[in-house]
C-alpha cells in the first residue's frame, strides 16, 4: 500500500539503529510446550542462526494454522548453535511440515567455522519442508537451499498438495541444486537437500558460492524474493521428468518435437503423447533470455537476449539427432559496433535488424543508425554479409514469404510511429523496399499467403492497448489494414502471436487469448485460457495449446475447453484525475480521493440520477489522504501527517474541512473503520531518544456519537504496523506488517483486548480486509486472497486461498459477489455464496490497470488512469 511505503520511509529516515523482528504472542502460540517433552533438534543455518522464531505448520493442511512455535538455540559451540527444539506432541512421523524461521542473529555469516565478533542481524525469513521422521531424527537443516526448494514448491502448498507430491517436488529441487549424494544412499533427493551444510558441503552445489551468498544476504536484509531463489535453479538443467521445473522462455513446435529454450539451455521434448511428455535431448549453453528461434531443416537459430546491451548474439544448434542436439556455433553473428534487435532465417539467408547510437554522451549531437543486414548462410557455420539496407528505426518483427521480406519496426528516436515495410529480396544481394505503411510499433508479425497478422501498439477511445492488426498484403505497393482486435493488454513484454487454422493465439500476462481471424474485417474473440502465471510463449499441436508459463513450466490445454469471456459493455466514462480510492454513502453518492504524489482532492459523484449526473471537485490541503470512510454526514480520511481528518459533507457538492483529530493521540494514521458509533484507527508514531528512534504502533478506539467531535475511548499499543482493519459487532480484525490476522475484542469498558492471531502462509504482505457474514477476505501481495472463517473469533482458520493470477488493486464485496480489480487491467468476479468454495463468474478487461472498484445502484464503477469506467456488468449471480 502507498500508505505503508510512505509511513515506513518517514520512520526509517529517522532511524539510526534497526529493530529486531516482531514476535507475535497470539493464542496459537504453543511454545509453552517447548520444555514439556524431550525435544528433537535440527539446525537453522545461514551460518548458524540463534534466537530466531520458528513457526511450524502442517504442510498438507495449512488452513489448520500454526501448530506450534519455538526458538533456535544459542550456544558458544558453533555446531550446537541454531538448533531447533521441536515439541514432540507438535508433529507426527508420517506427516510433512513447513518450518518458517524468522529474525535472530547469524553468528557465522562468513561460514569460516568461527563465531563472528559481531553477529549479523537476520531481518528476513527462510523456510524448510521436512517430513515428520526427519524432524524426529534431528538430522536436517534449514538453509538457502531449502528456501529455494520452498519457493519452487509453494504453489503446490497453496493448492493443498499431498505429501508425496511435495516430496517429489523436493526431490526435483535437490537434483537441480546438488551435484553429490550427501547421505550415502546413492541417490540425490530431498534427504540430501535437508542435510546440506553451507560450511561443510560448500563444494556440492551446482549454484556457485557467490550465488548462494547473494541469497543469504537478501535474507539478512529482508529483501529476499522468490526470484532470488529461483535463479539458483538456472545453474543446472531441470529434472527431465518434471516439466514444472522448467522455466521456458520460448517454444517452437516442429512435427512431434517441441523445442524449449530457457536460461539453462535447449531442451527437446517428444509431444507425440501429450499425457506423457518425453524429454529426448538437452544441451546447456544459453546464459541470457531468449527472444526468438528459427528452425531451418536441421539447423536451429536462437537469438539470445531481449536486451541488446546485455547479450548480442545468435547461437546455432544442430538438431539432426534429436537425442543428442549439438551446439555448433555459440556466437554465429555479432554485428560489429551494432546491437542486434531482430534475427530471422529463411532458406540459405539470414536477416538481422541492427542499430547503433552515435555520440551517446553528447546529447546535442546524438544520432542513431538503423539497418537491415542480409547474410549468406549456405555454409551455416560461416555466415557472410552480402548486403545492407538502411531502415527508419528499431527492427522488431520479420516474416519471409517467397521473395518478399516483411519488416516491422517500433517507435524510435524522432519518430512518432513504427512501420511495416515490404522488401523485395529476389536478389538478396540487392534488397529493394517496395512500400511502407506507418503503424504504431509492430511488436510481432506473422504472414500466411497474402494475409498479415501483427501485434501493434495503439490507443482506442482513451484505452492504451495492444491490437491484433489484420493486413491485406496482396498488393506489394499498397499494404491495407482490413481490421483489428483490441487485446486489452498493454506494456506486456512478451509479445507473441501464433496463427493456426484461422485462429490467433496470443500470449498474455494471465493466459492465452484465442481470436477468430476468419473474417479479416471483423476478428472476434473465440476463447481464452486462464493460467496461473504470465505466458511467455505459445505452441499449438492439433487441438491442444501448449503454453510456457513463467515460474510454472508448461501447461497444456484442449482448445475445445477454451472459455469465451466477453468484456462488459462500458456504458459510460468519467474523465477524472488519477482516482485512487472510493467511499460510498449508500444513496448514490460517492466520494473519491484523487491525485498523485503528496496531495489529494475530494471528488463528489452524485449517481442518484445517472442521466443528470453531478460531479464536483474540492481542493483539499496538499496532503496524502487515504482510506476514505463515510459516517453520517462526515467523511473521515487518514493521513501519514495529520492523523485523522474530518470533512463535512452535509452539502456533498461543497465538501469542507471540519477538523483534525488530536495529533498527539493519532500521529501517523494508516487504517480506519467504523461500525455504529465506534471507530478504530490504526496508527504509528516515532519514539526518539537522543540520536536513535523506533516506531510505536497503536490501535485507537473512538466514539463517533458526535461525528464532528470524536471522543477517545481507549488506545492499545501493538507490535506491528496496522495496514487495514474491519469492525464487526464487538470485534476488530486487523492485518499488518507482522503477516498475521490479529483479532481484538471491545470490552464493556471500551477497551481493546487481544483475542487471537492467525498467521497465513505462504509468506507475503496483506493489503486489505473485508468482512462478509462469518468470513473475512484478505487480499495479499502475492496475488492471492485468503478466506478466513471468523465464526469463532478466538480461533480463526483459513478455509481457502484464491489465486487471482495478477496483482490486486482493490477488492469489493457486493451481495454474493467478490469483485477483484487487477493492476494488469482486469476485473475478476467470483461468486462467494459459499465462501469456502468460490466459483468463477468472469474475468473482464478494463482499459488500463484498475485501482479501485465499487458498486453504486447495481452498476460497477472501476477507477483506472484518469477515468472512472462504468459498466453494465450484471452483478447479481443467476440462481
């Protein structure tokens, strides 16, 4: 949330010394069992981490919540330090468990076997998955390798995988990370992964020590992400039996052979049986991202690098023997002094679009050279440059049909648009441009017969979107655009289009879009597949779509199962400046906080009569207001500078500042909610002493019986930053920086008393909480929504985790529907009549990233950049 970032920045600017990790003391804590029975010991090792909190969960039933909590042992003997005491009643030998280790001190950060004079603070956390018998034996470690394995398996955890499925994934990770059997059983598997020791076994890993150190430092500094650990797998080939372990960046299908390239290398896969993919050949070489592939006979040309400044080469492989592909030339073509933008091969000729920057340090005289190089590849290992042709800007897409080369370019320096050119290559040594059509950046190009299909950038009715543009290429001297289809995606780096049997398959950030191209003047969406991650490449085999999904490997779909999802008709648009949040009073009035940077304005929208809508804007102080809340005739808003501010909305068309609550009580306000005459505010302040300081956070209970003059009832100091909260009856539900749902009860004396807490793995921040009946819906920074049963506030439980497959901008509950505004430019709608088994209603595109969503008089209002979009989407589910 913006408020979190800004508040923490304000605090950190004043801090000289850091704070240790917060420790929750909720009712789930069973660490009192720590000494009740003999304990079994494993070890937390970055070097040894002492004084860390260890939380233990049943890995196959995360919804059951925290099983027990303990700490890592301190000791002057390095081999005993960091030992984990496991209460025996916490585990069962037949189970499998997730251990989360957070905080503490790394007492041997350099792994030299000597306790450091000054230990290193561990500000982050790391994980391990261990079976019950491993925990009971005490012969297991939690390390950067187990953290990498956790990140690789966490999606299976969220899906409720079985113990065997989890073990299989851990075995695959062990195979990818280790090059030596550590326990002497002649196989490399999860047992070796858990036995690895960063000091004693440092030569047994496939990732380098420098790579491991980077992850360790990221954990120390609390900036470790899934990408830090996933990169460790780039050091070696994935297990050939586990296609979820691959991270393919580009697919090319020829016959029954699928060519996959990723940052590890080239993989050939037999897809004759899609139910059982069979690896048939691998070769390691590629060290950077792959931007394109071309197969000509038994020669595979791979263009490495989607950033010319990072990698600037074409590699050539011999794939005549599918079981034993060979790298023929690692650097087939590197244009001297130029960067390579696009490379394509047709027959015995190669075509390279290149560019260079002249005088890069002299801005007044900077210039660019763009050209098309034509290469003779009749001897594939010895390309010869036979011709060049000047072009206008960056070459980004190519296709060759017969003796015609179609070259697409992007918007470049001093040019407002890209173009599509037809080039006569009947004499490759003397290319001739026949015609050129201006287009807004050609990002991908496919040609079939006299028809062209391009992904182009554009803007339609204020909507920035990529288009599928259809072209008539029958006249070389006059390219004609016959039709287009807006994909509703924009700024997506992986632009890939596959054409087969009149259907276009488009890789998108959340799936594969299918477009019927049979009518060139009126292309229509014919289907869509939703994936659990961004799609980087698409291949089609018969009636099956093979998608390369980032961080998830390959996913295969049957085209007959594609879902047709129509976008809702947009009935109206209101041009407004950067709406961030919306509050509704229930009568058709909406109050919108708009503006960027450190200021906001309040916009009133009267929707009681849509035909005579009234919109007014009230300038407020240059203040970062957040969390608008309407109570009676007052609008409350939090601020990281002025605590809680009240605005008088008795005349909604003329909002006026009423008052600011006592800043000595509420300094930095981060969250607010009200129910009846009660309101609770989450806030923080900076406690300073000399040249040091630390943040103090609190929850404040207010009486709003006199809305213009809130009365302080009580205040409770908490050990985390409250990021959002909700009130129901006499209970307050708070989510915060401790990754816990904290529940409090309001006593008869109007005091807040802690009732319970619920940690919700996998680890990630929470941004918003909404209540509906006996359930809470918590949106999270890992693109999921946790549904929590709060029927017994003293014992909340997670009943299901919803993967939204994209960043969440806002959530809203209306009747039995959950609306999810996505920052990828979509609005997902789920039926939550049964909150423990929500059903998918639809995924609707918005013109640009959605920041806020609400419902007024049965119409959906979505805040996007510079607009409110109003949709006639039916919001009530059909019985």
